[in-house]
C-alpha cells in the first residue's frame, strides 16, 4: 500500500468515526445536552479572549509610537 492510499484510508476511517460519533451524540438527549453545554462553555471562554487579543493587536498596529515602545521594551 502506498503512502497516498494509506492516507486516503485513514481519512475515510476518521470521517466515518466522526459521523458515527455525531449521530450518537445528536440522537442521545443526555449526550446532546452535554455537547451543547460544552460548546457553549468553550465559546464563552475562548471567543472573548480571541476577540480581545485581536482588538489589542489592531490597536498596537494602528499607532507607530506604541509599536516603537513595545520594541524598545522587548514586548
């Protein structure tokens, strides 16, 4: 079996496992509630941090004096 064939087989196996897991989660009410709660917690924690970081980077990029100060300080 060539490397390309092995990758294709591995991709098919992973996609099949993902579809099967999604089906089980979506058809089992307790697992569905757990999955939606986990997704809400993940988005509630990581999305604001990401947006704040992007806003900070945009703020620093918009003012050359801030950029020069950060380079002088080493940050």
